[in-house]
C-alpha cells in the first residue's frame, strides 16, 4: 500500500501531497533517526521543514525554477529541436556532471528490454563510439556492426534486433547504397549505412571533427566518447517526451523522474561538520574533489518513500505534464523504484566510513543558489507585507 | 616494425644530406616508399604484408606532417622532428624487445618483472594472508580504487557463470553484481539488524535481510543473482545466517575491525555490538583480495581480463615513457592492429609463475576473442590513464 493515496495529477494536489509526504517524513524521523554526527538530525529536520513550507509556496515557484530552469535546461531541454536539445545537453557536460548523465542511463535497471546499459549493451556503446570515430563522416555500415558484434553462438537475427534497438534509442537514421553489379557475384547489392540525422551531424562535425588546415583531412577527436551517445539518448527522449511508447514507456518516465528528484533532494541537503575520522580519510580529503558530509537518515526506507513518492510525481508533471504524471507507477513497483534511489548516483553520492558524502558538482551548487535566492525573496516579501 | 622505422630514419637522414628541400615533395617520399616496398616483398613473404602496412602508415604520417607544417618550419627542422620521433619510436620498441630474458636469467631486473610488480602492488598484490592483501589494496585505493574496481569487471562478463560446477572458480564481476554490492553497502550503513556473532556469543554483528537486497529489481531481472546469492556474497566476505540474513564472515570481521569499518559499542545488555561504517570500497576490495589470494582459481574471462589490463598498462606506460606526447607515430602504436601483434604475447608472459602467476593456458588465442577484449581499449577509464602516467614516471626515475 502506498503511504499517500493515489491522486489525480493536478498541480495543486501534487503540492498538497508533497506537504503531506514531508509531514510523514518528519514524523518518521522524529521517531527514529540513524545519523550519528551531532546536530545532523536537527539540520535535516530544518531542511525538510523549509521544503515543506517554502517549496510549494507561490504556486510551487521553487519547483518551477529548479526543475524547469536548471535541471531541464541542463539535461532535458524543452521546446527545442532534436539537434538543439542535443547541443544543449552536450554543452552542459562537465566531468562531474558526466557521472549524472551516466547514471541516468545506468539507472534504468527497471526497464530490462530498453536499457541501453543492460548486460551486453554497455560495451556496445563503447564499440559504437569506436566504429563511428573511425570514419570522419560519422557513418557505419551494417556489415561493420555485424562483424564487430557477430557471435557464432548467437543467431544473426539477435544482432540485427540489437542494432535496431540502438538505432531507435539514439534516433539514428539509415541510408541505403545500391550497387548495381557487385564485383564478386555480379549481383545487385544493398549496403545500409547508419548515421546521425543531418542537424546532429552538423553539431558533431563542429564539435568533434578536427580539420587539417593544409591537407583538409578530417579526423574525429578523442573527446567523442560514450557520453555523446548518452546525451543523444537524453535529447531523443526530451524531444519525443509526449510519445511515451517511442521512448520506452512507463519505466523511462519513472527512471528519469526518480533521478531528477534525487538531484533536487541532494542539492538541498545540509552540509555537516565532518568528524576527525572522516577528515583524516584519504578519499574525503582528496585535493581534486570537493566533498561534503550530508545526513543519511533521509535514506531510511519510510522517510525516503514519503519524500520521493510525491516529489517524483511533481518532477514528472513538470517534465511531461499530466501524461508523465499519470505514468508514474502507483503500485508496489513504485516502492522498488524508491529503493533503487539508494544506490543511484554512486559516484557523486558515496559512502565513506559509514557516512553519506556528496561530491560537490556544478548542478548541485546552481540549484542550491537558486533555492536560497528564492527563499530570501520569499522571506523579504513576507517581512515587507507583514504590518 | 623496428627495422622499418630504422630504415626510414636512415632514408630521411640521407635525403636531407642531399638536399633538405627534397623532403617537401611528397612525390619523392612516395617513390622511396615504392622502391622499398618492391624490394622487401621479394625478401620475406610472410612478413611482407605487415611491413607494407607499417611502411605505408609511416610514410602517410610523415607526408601529412610535412604538408601541415611546411609553411611554418624549415625543411631541416621538419627533418629533425621526424628523425627525433623515429628515434623515440625505435627506443620504445627496443625496450619492448628486451622486456624480458628468454631464459629468465636475472629476470628480477627485467622491465617486465619490475613493471608487473609495480602494477601488482597497486592493483592485485600478493600476500601471505587475505588480511595483508586487503590492507595493501586499501593503502592504494585512495589513488587507484577505480582501477581496482575495473580489474574485477571483465567486459566479457556476460559469459561468466554465477554457479560454476567447479566450486572454486572465481568469476569476474558483472555490473549487476556491482550494483548489488553497492546496495548491500547502503543497507549496512543505513539501518541494519543485529544478531549474535555465531563464533563469539558475547558480540553482536550487523545483519541485513537477504531479500531486501533484491527488492529494487522489477520483473525478476536479478533472479539468477538471487538464486546464486550464497556464491555471490561468499566472494565479498559475507555469509548467510538462518537462511534469512547476510552477515560478515568471522575472518572478514577481523579485517573490518582493523580498518575501522566496524565500530564496537557496548550495549545495556553488556554485549558488544559491532556497528558498521562501510565505505564504497569495503566489500569490493575484499572481492579483489580474495581473487588475488586464489589467483590459481580465476575464471577464464577474469584471467584474460586481468592479463589484458596488465599488458596494456605496461605497453602504454613504456610508450608514455619513451614517446613524447606529440610524437607523430603515436597512432601507429595505438592502432588495434599493432596492439593485436604485441599485447597477446605480453599477456602470456605476464601469467608466468615469476610474474603474476596465473594459469597461462587460459589465455585465449582466437582472433574473435582478441577483438572482443581489445574493444575495451576504446573505453579506457580516466583512472587507468593516471596509472599509465605514474608508470611512465616510475620508469623514468627508476635506476
């Protein structure tokens, strides 16, 4: 049974539901907390109360700003063409944000058929990168694909189906080249080339092709990596968000909404003073990465469910309107999706000596700054209007 | 490759002695190449195909380089650059040629032995006990945890069997197993149950519900792992108690205690409770330590993967050491065709008893398989590149 009764997807009801969910979470936390660092629980409760009181205020202004303006802008652009979305996601890439982009895809463990990072397909992306980067026109021929992935133990149809799944996921296009007389057999032969749509090709050429100014030779730079494909995958979903069946259905909606909800919650978590033990730990004091300790009690099962169930719906509503919101699964599976959150974003959200640590990345800082500015504006609005 | 590089260097030197401007004409370089190709094809038929391939690559690269920079550099400077880069390439090949002694005489001082030991200490150390190995791995995990994790995860993991008929075989890690290990770590850190330590009744150890670990998986997609849970958790130092709970094995508890991953707390009942404070690497490193200690029982996939990584690190480390970053011939060395000629032999050498001591008979020879595992070269992780740089520094500073 779900803690919060299933609701129709209206914005106000979603906000009310969020407030009730946080009520539950606060009650649960007051009854039982697992944080051992002094002051962690009051800090966490304080943040949850701010979320409860201020996030839904002004018709959910903070949600609109953080989800529409920051998260969507970086990972899931709206009202743009496929190529524009792709370029935007590509431009918001930083080394740390690549972890999130990677997780966005690896996180889809629920969707076994459509997951592009499922069993054999993880390396397939790497091989596709290799195949596409060999030719400076970003084309691969189907035979090349079969030669790379053909396995004598697996029927060829399996490889063909696999290729088609990947083509659909990335929104690639195919071109046919008909040879009237093949040299070997003197028969007509059809070669199928796979490539990116024209607009995408232009973006790729601009970003990843290195031209030799004298010889005019073109080659693909090393920056062309698997995350380019993952950005393409996200752009494809962002553009086709209204056509659920073409983007993998309910599981995709649930997966993306859950990860964005996690990004939002992680961004607003309070930083705590690290224990001396943690400060001495080499992973924590690494000079290259900025890490902060955050409370861990929100990851307890009952608290997590209370926070995330309504939040995931809010995210879904902002990303894809009522259609997405209604696609959020309201059954026991929902709980499974919540529990997945515990092991998502493992590279930016990691355990060090039993404490939950967050790697500071640009999107967390941007979201936190926006929330704080809006909170201050809300505060000053209240003080000026109070007689 | 080496004779062709040496021959090319000689030709360039002679050419610039005659007149440096000759170098600027692609026609002259091409005519030299044609002449060389003709002569050699008659000589050694078996090797001629590779020679022609390498020679054409070398001449193509030189032509491109000359075309690109002829407006900016004088012919003499161009020739100097080419000769320097050829010299560096020959030096790198010289090191590879004498990487070890065929008769294993004085093998301790060979590059192969020193490099294998250097990498082994960081990623796959030997030791008298699992405690010592774990400790050594943990000492290196600050800098190389991602490499250590990578070493456990063969790209051919889909061929691994969780339930091998041979009880002792240690398979590689799949991404799903890695996810499950992460999940177990989270459960221990969040709100575990506690139960009596079977071997020491005065203590309580943390336990988590076995079924909870598999709760996030929808549509039974982790069914195989769930059925083989006993085998899976055995590799990460855990055991099943009462058919319900996952708890650390007795030996692992001592390791966890000595590394601060368990904290003792006295309970009102007088019992001492071990409270878990795991890090991401706690369980993974046990798996690696376990595999390292029983390296004679590794699965075929895992042996090939480990040997492949060691071979690649050694090869790339030597290249990084000898070749300058802007060496125009770098791409020949990084080409899959060159890798296929060099790495399989290195992989076998690395498995000999004086080096990694793994079963070299399990190194696969099929071309298809090589293609499959070499594919990972295109998706190297950043941490591996860091280690390659460290290896180059080690080679540069070692006496």
